[in-house]
């Protein structure tokens, strides 16, 4: 990653035979209309008290001058009382003197001013600690639909069925009702943990859905939201009608679509262009491109017998010649496809399109996961320290997973921006090191287990980049990314951010908006990616071909 840190439906129309006049409980297989929800939910409200054993300690605060006891302090830990404990058990005057007094260094301690502490006794005791329990939740999915080769689009061969499912984490408790609103109209599915109902076609913007679940505990989940779009496919065959369905929500049970959520935009109806898709089988990612840099490294590591070639398949400058390229073709093909299974599973888990990931690795490193000696670019996706900084800052969930691998959990607790500068640098360097598969003692000089680990790191780096790119667009346009740019162009802007940095993207966005463009496209923005940033244009065009 060559980063340069520049920085209503008035009557809900759910395609049923009418709305029930009293609450109706659809069975799990029912197609009936859910009834109106009566009231907003109370939200989570579950606490318990845990009794724990501990040792209590009593201390006296005593004056140096006349050894007079001024107060007694009780603590629940070993060692001298803490200032807040003195404030709690003594007078404010005693606390002020205790916290401001100088150490007593005089041999005649009676001449010192202030107090000293003296332990008196200890005993076993119990205390009650309030704890917040895990709350109920609710999730959204589709019934009887199949995912398209993309991040969130699904194909439904019959009228789409929306499924809202409540989840109760506490034993001996259960979900007793699911409620919500669809396009502003309420629904209520009583005495069940699952609500299923048909949904009609929407416009291109989709409709808003809110949903929540009630628990037998006596409370409810929080209110969750989603945006749902349903579009009928072109009727090329009148006897085989189907629908495209897209859902944007953190509670979506399908493939995660983190960047779509961050941008608040649906992919194109029917799915995005091929370079932004994820196939069902890893074999569909297979390629046989004769990469010269990859061939050179395989030859230099002895993975290919090029003894029949002049100069061993390399020219005097160490670059692969035509003979070396031909002799290494099979090895090059095998090597560039060995990560395909992992790329596919990573894409399915993160929502970063598999074909984008593979093309990015091809452009950055030609699938050689070591370190280039120029600029410190490292691994399959060529991560730098600045790139690691962006990943850790803009992808908090990844930071929360990675930081405890380097520091104790309490160090990581409050987020990347709240650890010290030294800890941030240590974390950045650790992340760059984690994707560097160079290994002197490994076959071919590459630690493939580290290379495999790095695939997920680079997917999360791409997520960080799409979030940062979205924020750049919001900052300069005062609109959400999905309001001013298309799904495909937002991915292109994210690649600019990944390759050249947020500053390069910000400059191009600013200049494009300055030309009076109210909609940002690749065509009207890429001409302003110039100077030190200019290489990002060919970078994006190559990956998005």
C-alpha cells in the first residue's frame, strides 16, 4: 500500500389479502400480514447483583506532631489508603492536607506537618457488585432467496419474504414478541421469536425498516434499523419472474456489506460490475497471467529449473528474460492461485469483493508476499506504516482484534487514539511485520502461514480505506457518500485512498466540486489526481478493468 500521508406506503402494501384488525401471530411458515405494533419498546433493562468475598482493611490517619488519630479509613485492597478513600472517610480539611503534604524526611518526625497512616486490623467481608447482563437482540434476513455474486444482493424467485428473528442470550428466558415498522407502518408478531412477511417492490432508494424484540425477562432489545430495496427483474421470461433484494443493516444475517453500510448506498440493481463481485467457487478466481516479478522471485529462490536458459533465466539486471518466463510459467500460475480459497472465505466474511482483493494483490505484489526494499511496502497488498496507521484508526473492530495480540487488553480498551504515541508506533510496526512473509529459514524464503494471515489484514485495510474515503467525501461535500457518488465510483475513490492516501483523494474531490460538479464520478474527479498522486489513476483503472 503506497500511502503518502497527505492526508406511506399509506397502507403498507405487503402484498397480502388485507391487514388484520386484531394482533395476528404469523407462524414460521405463514404469509399473513403482521398486525400493528402497539407501543415503542422500553429497551434493555437487565442488571443483577453479584456477592463477592474480599478482605477489608482498617487504617488510622495519625498526626506526626502528637501522634493523634484524626480519622479511620476502610479499604478493600492491600496497601495504604488511596486519596479518594481518605476523602470519603475523613474531613475535606484532612484530605486537602493529606494530598498536599510533603514527605516527612526529618529524623525528628514530631517536627513534620501532616499525617501518616497506620494499619489497625483486617477481616473477611462480602460486597455486592451490580452487573449488566447481555440484552436481547434482533436480526434481519430473507427467506427462500439466494445471494448473487456480490456483497448483499439476493435473488428471490417468489415474492420476497423478510424475516426478523429475536435472540435471547439468557438461559431460562425467551423472546416472546417481535415488533417493528416497515416503511413507517407498524407490525407485531406476538408469541414468537420470528416474524416473516412478504414485502413488495420498492423504488431505487428502498424503504426504512425498524425492528426490535421483547423478552420474557420483561424488557426488549434496542431499536435496530435497516434499509431494504426490492426490485423486480426485467421480465425476459413472463413465466419466471424474480426479484433482486438488498438489505443494509448491521443486523443483516447475510454477507456483511461494511462499505455499503458506511456509504449508505445499495449496489447496482442485480449486482455490481464483475470486478466488484465475489464468486461462489474459488476456481472462478483462477488466473494464469505471466507475472514477471513473481517469475523472477521464484527463479531466484530455486523453485524453477532454468538451467537451460541463458544466464539462468535472468538478464544482467536480475530481471526475468523470455526463457525464464516460459520455464516458470507453470510455477507462476500455481503460485498466483494458491491464495484463492482464502481470498474467497475472507471476502465472504468481510464483504470486500474477492475479485477486487485478488486484483489488488496482483497489482501491488504480483502475489509475492515479502517486503519490497523500496519504501518499506510489505506483503501481498504492500502495507506501510502509514497504511497501518489508517487501518488501525479507521477500522475500530479490527483494532480491537489486533491490539490484544500485541498489548494487554487493558492497554487497548479505549481505542487507537487513546493509547500513547509510542504504543501506536509499536502497534503500527507490529501490523506491518505481521504481513511480511519474508523468512530466511522457510522454503523459498516465504512463511506461507504469515502470508495467509495477511489476506484478512489487507481486507480490513480495504474496509478502513472505504470508511476513510467516505468520510473525506462527507467532509468536503456535506453529504453522505451515497448521495453524491455511485457504488462503483466509491470503490474507485477508496482505491485512490488505499494507494495514494486521503490527502490525494481530498484534493481531487475539492477540485472536482470546485468545478461545479454536484455528483462525483471517476470521470470528473480522476483528472484532478495529479502530481505525486498521479499514479493512483492507472492503479484504479488497472484494478477496475
